[in-house]
C-alpha cells in the first residue's frame, strides 16, 4: 500500500528485526521481502539506514562475506539483545493494536 511512509517510521525497525529473526539475511533481500509484503514505498537506502541503526544498537550479528556480484555483502542475524528488543517491540505493538481497536469500537 502506498502512502505508509510516516506510519512505518515508528515500526520499521521491528519489521526488519522480524525478518532477520526468521533466518540469516542481507539488505537487498530484506528490501525485496518488504516490497513483496506490499510496502511499495520502501527503498533499499531506507532498509540500509535501519540496519545500520540496529547494528549500532548492538542488536545484530553482522558477517561480511565476499560476493561474486560486487563488493562484500553483510549478512545479518539477531543476537540475544536483538531477540529481546523484538519481543518488546511485539508487546508494544499488541498494546497499541488493542487501544486502536478500542478506539475504533471493535472491542
């Protein structure tokens, strides 16, 4: 869906962490995954910015490997802190979802 950029800013870290939690991956693959999910406005640069932020927060294990198609590629997996952060993200998301459903009159 288009026009989600502003809403995604607050949750993109959690979405990216959830993808990484499913198994080792790299930036381009994450971007394609998001586009396939319907997040058409997501560009590769945005994903790499999020990955860098997550890396600086100490939530990822990063391994550089040679690539036959160009420069070395970074592969990402979650470390213990990343798993804890993701768990907290989903707890916050569930709280927010419940409040929004109440607001909408669905609960």
